[in-house]
């Protein structure tokens, strides 16, 4: 299992956008993928 996390205290820097894009690419390449956005503000 591979875990990739994006972390930054600042908002609006692209954490969610990056996580969704990486998850999409992983899933599109056949990896079983869970995307979990823990941002308090989505
Ligand atoms: N690489 C990028 N290029 C252009 N706009 C981006 C990029 N990454 C994020 N954004 C835009 O910046 C805003 C905030 O991004 P978001 O992923 O929600 O940030 P975070 O999760 O860090 O708060 C969104 O409107 C998003 O579309
Ligand atoms: Mg976010």
C-alpha cells in the first residue's frame, strides 16, 4: 500500500486539487484508490 499526503497549513494552495488529480491518475492506471480530503474547510 502506498500513502501520498499533501500538507500545508495555508488554505487555497492546491491541496485538494492536487489530491483529486493524483487520485484520478492512480485510479485511471488501475490502482485501487481512496481519496480522503481532511481539510477542515473544503
Ligand atoms: N495548479 C493550479 N492551477 C490553477 N489553479 C489552481 C491550482 N491548484 C489549485 N487551484 C485553484 O485554487 C483554489 C484553491 O485550491 P484548493 O485545491 O481548493 O486548495 P486547498 O485545498 O489547499 O485549500 C481552487 O479554486 C483551485 O481551482
Ligand atoms: Mg482543500
